[in-house]
């Protein structure tokens, strides 16, 4: 069997990759939004400014996830699911890592700090 025959397997439908990608980004944005709202609520109720700011940052991250997921889903849908993803810029990865670390630290702090 040649490599060309492998790509034509009857059980594979590459045309839906764009939809799957968009749905996964939507789910990710939903989870980030829920965590953002929980952080905002906890920060506002307890009066902790740092936790409120983390909630705002997470809301912005959720908006970014929706935007990126929409763009990426459209890219994949337009190319039949065979488009190679672009290399992520170092700045974007640094920002993502910083937001993740801040969210983790805020979560741990909200559990450990007693009032």
C-alpha cells in the first residue's frame, strides 16, 4: 500500500478538522470564562484586588481564545483540514505562560488564605 492510499482511508474525514478545532477552542474559552467569573466573584466578595484582577485577566484570555479559535477554525475549513499551523511566536507563549502561572497562583492563594 502506498502512502497516497493511506490518506484515502474510508474512516477518515479531514473536512471536519476545522469544526473540531473551533469547537475545542470554544470549550477552552468556556472553561476559562467560568474560572474567570469564579475568580471575579471571590475577589469582589472578599475585597481582594489581586484576585479581581486575575479574574479580569482571565476574561481577556477567554476573549482571546474565542478570537484565535474562530480564526484558526476558518483557516482549517478553507484548506480542507490540511493547513499546517503557524509556529507560535515566543511572545505569545510567554504571555500564555504568565497568565497560566498567575491564575494558578491566585487559585492556590484563594484556597490557602484564611480570613
